C-alpha cells in the first residue's frame, strides 16, 4: 500500500492540532487540570497524616481525641481522593471524546475533499482505519494518558520534592532512579514507535483488502478467485501478526526493565531507612512515610508501564492522523466567481492531461459548446471520454490549457459552487440504506415532497412510485429490488432536484434493456431542456437528439461537428459508424 505523500509533520503541527480541538473546551480542560492537581495533593497528604499518627502514638502521651481526629482526617482524605479522581476521570473522558469526535468529523470531511489522485492510491478500508481506528486510539490517549501517565508523572515529581525535604540522601536515590527511567523511556520509545506505526499500517492494509474484495465478492465468486483471496489474506494477516508481535515485545521489554529498576530502588531505600533509624536520625513514622512514598512512586511507574503500549500506539496514531490532516489536496478552491443564470457554455482551450507523466490521456483538446447545446461523445474504451468530463467537475486539473464554464476559468470558481452547477449521472447508481426521500434529496431537508412528486411526474416515474408500499418513506438499499432502469431514473430525479446548468451522462444507458433504455432516453431529453449537456454513449440510439458529435481516439479529437451535417456526410466517421456495427470497426 502506498504511503501518504505529504510534507514532513513537525511538533508545531501537532501542537496546532491539539490547540484546535482543545481550545473550545478550555473550561473543561482547566477544570480537569484543577481536579488532577487536587487528586495529586490529596494522595501526597495522606502519608503525611499517617507519619504524624505513627510518631505521636510512639510517645504514648497523645490524647485519644487527637488520635481519633488524625484517623478521621485520613479517612476523609482517602474518600476525597476517590471522589476527586472519579470527577477527573469523567472530565478527561468527556474532553477526550469530544475533541476526537470533532477531529474525526473534520478528518472525514478532509478526506472527502481530497482529489481523486489520492483516492485512487488509498483504499476506503485504509482511510476508515485512519479516520476511525487511529482516532479511537487517540481518544484513549486523551482520557487515559492525562489522568494516568501525566497524573502519575506529577505524583512522581511531588514525591521527589517531599522526600528531598525529608532526607537529601534518600531523595538522591529516587532522583537517580527517575533519571535512569526517563532516559530509558526516551530510548525505548524512539525504537518502539516505528514498530507501532508499521503495525497500524498493516492493520489499515488488511482493512483495505477486505473492503475492496468484499465489494467485488460476486465477481470473485463467479471467477472462482476465492483461493487467491484467502492466500492474499493469509499473507496480510501474517504480516500484521509479525508487526504486532514486534510492537508488543518492545512494550514488554520496557515493562520488564522498569520492574527490575523499581525493585532495586525500593530495596535500596529501605536499607538506607533502616540504617538511619539505627543511628537515631530517622523515626519509624518517617521510615513509613518514605516507604509509602516509595510504594506510590513504584505504583506510579507501574501505571505508566501499563499504559506505555497505549502511549506508543497513541503517538504513532497521532503522527498518522497528523500526516493525513495536513495532506493538501491538489485541487484548491479559487477566489470565487458568479456564474450566469441558465444553461452555460463549455469551452476547452488546448487542454492536455495525463495521470502518469509521458502517458497522455488527453492531448490538445479544443472545442466549444454553446449554452443549451448537447454534445454526443464517442470513443473506444480508454480514449479519454470519462477523463474529459472529470476535468469539468475538477476531479482533476488539466496539465496544460484551460477549461471555461459560462466564460469563466474553472480554477477561479469555488469547488462547491462549481459542482452545484453540474449534474453528473453514471451507469452505476449509488443507493443508500435510507428512505426513497433521503435517497433522492441526499438528506437535504429543504427539498419538499411536492418537489419530489413534480419530478416524478416530469420524468415518468409515477407508475413506479405508485408501487411503493410506503411511498416516499419506503426504505431502499444497495442490492434492492430496483431495476437498472428505475435506478437510473432515480439518479435523473436527483439531478433534476439539483437544477444544474450543465448535465453529464456517462454511459447512463449502457446496461439497460431496450424498453428501459427508451424510458431513460425520454427522461434524459426532458432533463436536458434548457440546459447544456454532454452524453457519453456506446449505443447510437442515445444520441439521436444531440446537437453535436465528437469522436475521440487516443486522447485526441478525430471528428467534431454538427450531428445533422455528419449524418449527411457519407465520408464522416459518424456516418460510417451508423452503417457499421461497432465503433472499433470504424476506428480500426
């Protein structure tokens, strides 16, 4: 699978991304921080109360009321710690999921805005893994890392300060342990993150594989390609297993190393405490205080160790998300223009295009359609017909030359405004698992049922509509019982409701039987009234009512003219095609 081609992501980019999604929740973030500091303070106060309790009871002169007060105070601190920790966890989860849900929505929107070159390289499964899987990992990072790793890290700092105030020598032992562990974390994390990224990439690749092959399951079954699919799956799964094992092994190595260093540090601190007690320079309460702090110290490192795998995966996921987030589209918005009302003229001025350098798809295409003129576009497969229409929609930009719509260069228009003026119908109609109403309006609540019924009447869909058991509320889905012709008429209805100035039909009737084709052509002709049109067709019957014919071959125009003139010219390619059986015969 190809890697994302983008600029190198810097620490500044990551900070900007965090600020973008945490700034709107500033109050919650501040409250979360206050609760976190309160939790840390309470955890550090508890051992101090116990130290006082132990040392005062050793004298035998302490009043029972004072001992009871210390015990009650300790109990309140413990209960308060649990209560504040619960609130801190709640707000961290809330902040984390709110931020990542906003990021998920923006990242999905960004992916949809990227050019087709990007989507041709990266499968839907891979992008789903990026937008959903990686961001879910980041949500865990926000909620768990802040409370556990950051919180316990602050506890470590607080314990170091307090132990230094108690005894510099014991504090030096803890500081040495902290320094060794810090550099160990930096070193192992630097080694582990590439393994985590490869494991996540392997997961994305496997998801993309299943998304692609499950979509084509009928063809795979018909061609008996299941052995290949299973063999490829085993290869991808084996790679994923290997990368996952390596990433988990790194986390285990780190955890084991920390456990050894922690045990050594505890043993050393207890030995020093015993020695100082025997010398009379340290009380039992102080030893207990140091031991409790050391236990908290080791427990904090244990929690950090337990979360280190999440931390590593979060860092790797964050890097992958940031790479995608800052990946620019090759198609950029223009400053914006005002298209004239009604049908729009189309002009191609010396337009050339290629997907791969040195392999031209379109070469020096020049023609003009007047407002309301309909063009019939013919050519063999691979001649550049569909590419020409995609350039009009700015799915790609020309390598050279320019394209005008309504007298304006397409690159000056905002993409959303441009596509609002163009209707596009292909031979494959995408249906959503939703009602007929939502399938036609694309969930636009401003389109009324009256408008839908008027569109049905105009396009000849009344007979079909009368068979729906629940009318516009009838649920549709991909693979429903709609015929190919009915699906095409639904696509026409979508375009009609959009009221575009230019309509493109990309072989919209190529898969229909003759009866369905007649209905579709009738609806097509009604839809083209008052609009400029481009019809890509294999069947010549689709082009009986067009104004102009263009024939492409190897990305070049080999014939262009008014249909009536070409029909009368016996030497024209179009007239020859009308007498022939296939386009290939004419262009051979």
